[in-house]
C-alpha cells in the first residue's frame, strides 16, 4: 500500500517551477501573433488605400492648392458622370472595347496554339517554350516594339501593306498614319500589341487543360464515328469549359485595367482615342493634378468591376453545382 501511494503521488507531480516566459505561446494568442504581420500588411496595402480613395472622392483636393481642401459630398460624382470634359463614359467604352477584342482574339489564337502544341511534334519542348516568349517580355518592351512596327514612316506594317499588289490593285496605296487622325488606327495598334502579349497565357492554360482530357474519351468518340470537329466540339470543349471560363474572365479583368501598353504606345491619345479608364485616372490625378476627381473615377470603376466580379462568381458557383 505504501508503495502504491508513493507511486501515485510521484505520478501526480507536475512541474510548476517553469517561468511563464519560457513556456511559449499557445492557443488563440499564438495564432494572433502569427497572423498579425499579415493583417498589418493587408490593412496598409489594401484597406487603407481603398478607404482613403473613397474619402478623397468626397473632397475637392487639388495638388495645385492642397490646403484648400473641402468636403463636397456627391458633387464630384455628379460632375464625373455628367460632364464630358472628364471623358468618363468614353473611357468606359474604350476599356470595354479594348478588353473584349484583346480577350476574344487572344483566346482564339491561344486555343489554336494549344491544340497544335498538344500534338506529337518534333522538338515539342522547344516550340512550347518559344510560344511563351511574348508573355514574359516586359510590357514596355512590347509597347515600343509595336510602336515602331506601326510607325507611319519606317514601320514594317506600313511597308507590308503598301507592297500588296493584287493584279494592279493596291488596297493600301499610301502609308497609314497609325498614331494620328481620329485615333481609330491607334486603338487597333494597341489592341494588336495586347493580343500578342496575352495569347501565350491562354496557350499555357489551355494546353494544361488539354493534357487532363482522358484519351479514352477521344478514342470512344472516334469509334462512334465522330470526326475531328466532332471530337473537338463534343469532347474537348466540354473538358475545357471550366478553364475557359476562368482564364477569359481573368484576362478580361486584367485588360480592363491595362495601363503600361497603352500609356507607353499612345499616352491615351491621339486626343482621347485610346484613353481607357486607368489611363484617364492617371492623367486626371497626376497630369491635371485633380486628385479628388481621379479618386472619384477610381471608386466608380471599382464598383463596376465589383458588379462584374459578382456575376462571374455566381456563374462559377453555378458551374460548380452542376458538376
């Protein structure tokens, strides 16, 4: 009995002499300490700029007279939406046009390259690597490359167009002023630059999706009498539907916020022909020094993107439920 009690007492002994500062953190406090740096960065980089931009949109801050800053309420929003001087709606239209054209055409080109690179080719890895080169080149380099290609005096695009001769008929007898006039040709040039820069993203994503489609499905479709188009439309496209939805939506949002290519090529000109929303915000805030008007445009543009993102999430949730 004595031995039993002694053993029981010895097992009940707990080390109580360890100082608290040597025990370490555990529980909720430990989780808080680990997440604190991330929360600080998130607040400083994400939440503070958004909140400050919203506050500035209700004020009249101008860099030419920063001390004369007053609360104007919704006055800035009324001016931006109704006054054509700011070119808000023109910027919205060009942003949508630029994004739709760049996304759709880049997707079609990327899909074609993905289908080709998915075949058994000689030097397959080499061709796949070369297809990604336009994507890894910096935006500014792409912009200057296409700026000189579309140059009205010595650009290769004009040289090729003016050299076309179909039995004595020249569709383009004179060099085109790509970056002059009404600016329609400048919009075309910027869209071409964006397409060349963005299609490798679709190539990479769609090629990865093609590798996940079981070969058994394609073989079964062939046995059932499906041709190349039938296999593509009834097997390949359904297998890529999720990837197509995600990649096209992401690229559309990225194109809506395009700045580097447009600014390096045209500075938003000639006039306001290529003045998309991001370039318009930059010109209004930093060139015209109207910070509050630029903040107002930024808030309106953010609301439009949130609406688009909401419908995108709803579509993706619907696709997830049907699987």
